[in-house]
């Protein structure tokens, strides 16, 4: 008789997880809806086969949303600053970082599908409450700061488009709150995916800048290194703003919420890789837009995403400025939805409390209460006049930088534990790339911290 690996305490056996989606569908069959792998269907109606291109679109989900949310107000400011200050010389960083970024996100997708549990839930069970508490404190503080910065960016985008901040910020917070509280997860996911379409304005803005094809190719495929401190710090900032902990938290928790099945895992892998690739292409487009215009004209200092949009007008015209502002508006709305959700998922998972968009305030009071509090906090603080935004962003980036290596180590250790993963555990090649990624990011974080504390 084959010896079975004992299940960890507090975790469902793998056989139970394998059949979770099927059992949920059978239980729902007696009602008006059948829920299968995160999708709700009327009882008695079988979904018809989709056309090939629709099947490809149907693959997209948490991977695309999580990766796109990383292109938030701080990300847009960083990418724009890199293009304005150094032209095309840092685009190769975004090309290279696409693989480790997708690798990390795909690993989280596998963890969610294999275990049916969120990341901090697994950390609590596998490594203990102290590590989970540490993660809660740092994630809570860092994400709260990021949420404020998203609403600040939302207000700046509104100003560029002629919408008063005092009107746009509260309305956006109320709309996001209603979207999460009154809609199911499947509808919420569709809305978030539609919101990612706004990033298509950045390739248009880049094209309007008329970039030099040869210089762009050299910047994308030939690494350029400079010895000055500003270049090094911007390189580190690109890594830090592209791979952030809340992306991993949201990716895995969303996989659990949509009832992804370990037996049918496959589309989720494509979702993670396609999402990260598309997201980084949009980031590169931001860099190209400012490199082809602002850098070419000698305007190399950009302090915010709104500054980048304003500065584009003399070089690329009012249309490019409007496109950049629309992109900023959509990006901050997406991130302002994802960040509170990721934080609410993380805290409730670590505490073992009920969570999920498909629940309600009565059944998941901590989850929805925390989500509501974070929206109110972000919108309220963003309305404070003369808020020191740049100081806030620097502090938040440091906190996220400190947390990220810990999160990545947890992810790799969990993904290699056969008791959790079964046949979905990491391969040797995946582990090699994961270790290289952790070492590279840890080095970048140490450089960032060293500059903050000793750079003067």
C-alpha cells in the first residue's frame, strides 16, 4: 500500500481541495445558480463553447488585474521619471524583469489553486502566528500609505481633466465601495479587467511622441549601466515599483475566491504570464512616451505622474497630455480597488476570519469593515491640503521593500512543500529562477535602504 503524506493541521486534504469546485456546483444545483470555478450559471443551462478569441479573453483574470494594478500613481511617476531622465537607457530593466515578475505571480496562482487558501493564511499555518503578525503590521502600514497615494493620484488626474478633487475623490471611493459590497466576485473581476483597458492609452501616447526605432531597440535589448547615484537609485525603484507584495497577496486570494481547481489548473498560468507581459509593455510605453519627448527636449525632472502629463503637452500636444491623464485616472481607480481588497484579504486570512467578496457585512464583518476603513482613510487623507506626498511615497516604498524579500522566501518555501502542492510543486528550473530573483531583489532593497540611511 502506498504511504500517504499526512495533511497539515488546519488544511484540507488534497483530495478535498481537488473536488472543492465540483462539490460547490452540486450543492448549488438545487438552487437557481450553479457556481463552478468562480463562475455562476443559471441552473439547467450549460455554457456554450466560445469562439477561439473569446476563449483567450476568458483566460484573463486575477493575473492581469494584479499586474496592471502595479502600474499605479507611484509606478507611472517612476516610469515617466526614468524615461525623462535617462531616455531609453533603462527599458532593458523592464524587459528583463518581466520573467521574474511573471514567475512570482504564477507561483502564487498555483499556491491558491493547489491549497484553496490565501498567502497569509498559509504563512500562519506553516510558519506560525508571529510571522503572520509581522506580515500583517508591515502590509497594513505600507498598503495604507499606498492607498492614500492612489487617491492623491486620482485627485491629480481629475485636476488635469477639469474635475474638482473634492468631487472626484469621494465619488470614486463610494463607487468602489458599492462595487465590492453589492456585486459578486465574478462581476467585480469583469469590471476590474475592463478597467485595465485604460492602459492602452500609453502606447498611443508613446506613438505620438515619435520615438526613434533604433534607439528604442538598443535601450530594450542592450543593457546600459551608469555610475551616477541617480541612475542606480532609479534602477532599484523600477524593480521595487514593478514587483510589490500586494500584487502577490491579491493574485493568490483572488484565485481562492474564484474557486480555481488544482485539477484544471492551466489557464491560470497563462493569465499570470500574459498579465505580467501586457502590464510591463504598458510600463515600457510610459517610459518611451517621456523619453521621446521630455528627455529629447532636456526636461529631465519629473516629480509625479501629473507632472509628466503636464510636461508632455509642449512636445506631443494636448491629445497626448489628455491620454496620459486618462491613463492616470484609470490606473489609480484600479489600484484604489485592488489595494484595499488585497489588504483586507491578507489581514482576515492571517487572523482566520471569514473573507470574500461573495459574502456580506454580516458574514464577514472584519473583511468588509477593513475594506471600508481603508477607502475612507485613503480618500480622507488625500483631501488634506498640502499633503507631503513625496515623503509619503518614499516611506511606503521602503516598507514595501523590506517586506518583499520575506514574502518571496515564504512563497518559494510553500511552493516546494509537497504536502501543500502535490504535483503542482515548483520544478527545479523554477526554483533556480526564484533564487536568482530573491537574491537580485534583496540586493536592490539593501541598496535602497543603504541610500536612505547613509546616502545623506
